[in-house]
């Protein structure tokens, strides 16, 4: 599998290239939107990992995504950026991106999102994740449903459940959850996390999220016979 990484931070680019190489992925690096545009025109990639703020400007990544879509390049695009506010996320997803991951990020989550996007592009259905209590999470649609009916969650509630779903065996501390669901805020109180977990449990069921004493929270256990 061949990926294009458009990232202007050479140190981060080297870490991503090295980490993905362990999974057998070939990653080619473009340090700017201009270089990424040129390389995408010369080579077919399975996925493009795209920063937003590049040497050409704060919107350069969004503009490159639009350029690619305008020329009917349907290569999956994963935005990987420090622009973590909700408006930027929506701008990226509505402007041609297939997924959006904020920095700082957990490398395991980056791997999971890459695999899901590539399999989805190849016609697979692995963008669907089975959850406890009969729910299904659709990474592509950013939606949780049961028996084919979507469940109404706020973006923050969805972000929490998706975080647990991507690493179902991992217990997340409250601080880790704040970094992922509130990346643009630095003064979120731990009690806010508890309130959101309680709300998710009320909407989806008490067993959706388990409390791990002394550690935090993790996804509840799947029902016997359910596939992850």
C-alpha cells in the first residue's frame, strides 16, 4: 500500500514514515501543498495524509483537497492537523476530506483510521465497528445506529464513543479523553468528562462504557457472538 504524506514538519513526517513502515506501508513525503499536488499527479496512491497549515498558508491543505476533487481524484484524504476546532473539522470533511484526526494523536488511532479508509475505498465494509448492546459505529459517516436507525449524539459524545471503539481494549484516563474529545481546550475539568460519559450511558445504555477503577474508562464488552 502506497501513501502520500503532505506534512511540512520534517520531524513529525519522519516519525510517521518510520511508524507506518513497520506496517509494511510505503510512504512518500511532500513538504508542501505544491509538492503534494505535483506528486499526486504523477503517482496513484491508496491514501493521502494531509496537513492543513502548510508553507503556502493556513488553508493550503483544504485548498489542495479541493484541487484534487475538482480534477476528479477520489483518493481517500485523511486530514492530520493541529486545527482541531469543530469548524475546521467540518470544513475539511465537507471540502473533500474523508476523515479528520487532530494533533496530538495516538499512533494506533492513525493506523486504525488509515486501514478503515483504505478498506472502505476498496469496497470493504470495515468502516463499520460493532459496539456493545447491538449498536454499530460508522467511521465514514460519523454515525452510531441500532437496527438501522441513527442515534442522535452531539459531536463531542460521538468523539468519545469513537475513541473507545477504535481501541476497545484500552482504558483511557480522563486526561487522555480530554486530549481527544476537547483538543482545542486546555482547561476542561475532569468532571466534564464524567458528565459526558454519563450522558452517553443514558442514551446508549449503562454497559456501553465501563469504569476501570484507578485508570478511567473503556468500551464495554461485546455481547457473546458479536463480531468486532
